């Protein structure tokens, strides 16, 4: 719970072709991130997140100081969430 910085680069979950299994993985990642109250830096670079950024970050307990999203193929809905 004291983790402040986390790199989850190159995620294997392809949200462009969601299946029940990948949907469950996204929810699991979101819940686990929500269990890190001290998290301030998150690197999701090169992950396939298109349209799912809200679901992944919705359980965070505090604002992040740094969020890396390089090469994540974000869509307008992701940018609106940010």
C-alpha cells in the first residue's frame, strides 16, 4: 500500500478487441490500483488502452502527480476523462 511509483508498460490486454477475459483483467487492474493509496506516479506507456482509461483509473484514491501514456492510442473519450 506504500507504493508510490508503478510502471505497467506494454500491457497485453488489447482493449480494441475486448473479450470477457480482457474485460475482467481491466477491472482487476483498476481494483488493484485502487488499493494503492500512496500511488503518485503511473506509467502505462505502450499499453492498448483506447477508450478504457476511465475504467482503469476510476478506483484511484488520490490524484496522480505523474501519468505516462505514451503510445497508448487514446481516443477523444480518454482525453475528455483526463
